[in-house]
């Protein structure tokens, strides 16, 4: 068993000649060498969807904290100040979700309760929802006030959100990342925040965890949490159960529940 950020590599597979199945405890599997596993006949599973509700809850919490400036307001009251800043309402805003999988759908359902319009970008449009599909991340950013990243990490999504996407989001736009830091060009994000090319960012993931770039700590238009979006007692229980169910199915000669392919 492994986690996405830890991965599992060809050399490790070669060191375990009897290895038949690799279970990734969470949804992400970006550092698991899938071609190497397939070449060796090793089945790979993940925890797709097990923490979707928890991650979605955290995404909305970050979004509200960021847009409504809650951390700064809390800090001001603790300093015996009475700082009152006019901040936007969420009603009527346009939310763009990069990656409308289990997590993205859970975020969309929660956001809809705030009277937010929902758009998304996947490689292709989904036929099972009425949200507005955009063919590119650039187009999605141009049509959004808030951009939420809910897509897996890995080479195919590396720096998907770059300077041009942030420019398209614009000076009144907000970015929330509860997925993987690699999806965003961090240098471009820092520049956009410093130069107020976007209004703010809420981040739960970072390039070199647990190290967080000091520059983020100096900016008052950023909300930071230590990669905890997927953590809850419920998610932990469901993750363990998914690993167990996949192992039981595999060794009973049945199809695994959440197979992962390259």
C-alpha cells in the first residue's frame, strides 16, 4: 500500500517479484509508475471518491474564508481592532472547476447551494450533468470568477494553470487548490498575487511539502492550510474500507472496485 505523493517505482516492483497488487490509499496516484506495473502484470487500485465529501467541504471552507476575508477579520478582532472591509458575496458568481470527477462534482453540488453558476473543464464533456463544459482551462478561466483545481497531479496536468490562465481569471478572480501543487505554476501564482493580477488564492497543497514558500506567508490575499482537505474520521474509515474491499475482490478472483490504468 502507498500514497500518491510517495508513489511506487519500477525498481521497487523488481525488488518484490511476488508483488501482484498495489493499493493507493487516496485518490491521487501521480507517482505510481503505472506502465511499469502493467508491464509486470501488477494490478493498481486507488481510493477514488472515498474522501470526496471531506475535500469538497474543505474547498468551500477555503473559498468562503478567502472571499469573505475571514482570517484577516479574525486576526483584527484578536488584536482588539474593529476592521470592517466590504467583501464580495458568492451569490451570482461563476465557479470554474478544473476536473469534474468525484471531488469536483461534490464541490459543484455544494457551491450550487450558494447560487453560484458552475462551469468545468475535463478532457471531454460529461453527459450526466448540466454544468457548462469548457474545452480548455483558458476558456474556463475567462468565464469564471473563482477557479477551483480538483484534477489529479502528474505530467499530464503539470502547470496546467500558468500565467496566461491566471491573467484570464483576472484581478477580481480567486483561485482555490485542493488537488496537487504541480497543477499550478507557483512562480506565476506568486507574481499574480503580488501584482494583484488575481484577487487571492487559497492553497492546501504545495510543491515541496511540508515546506511552504515564505512569500505566501507574507501575503494578505492568501489562505493556507497544511494539506488537510482530505482528512476526516469518515474519510479515513472509508479509505481503509476501500483498500480492504479491493484486496478481498482481487484475491477472490473478482474485478477490483477502483482499478487504475496508464
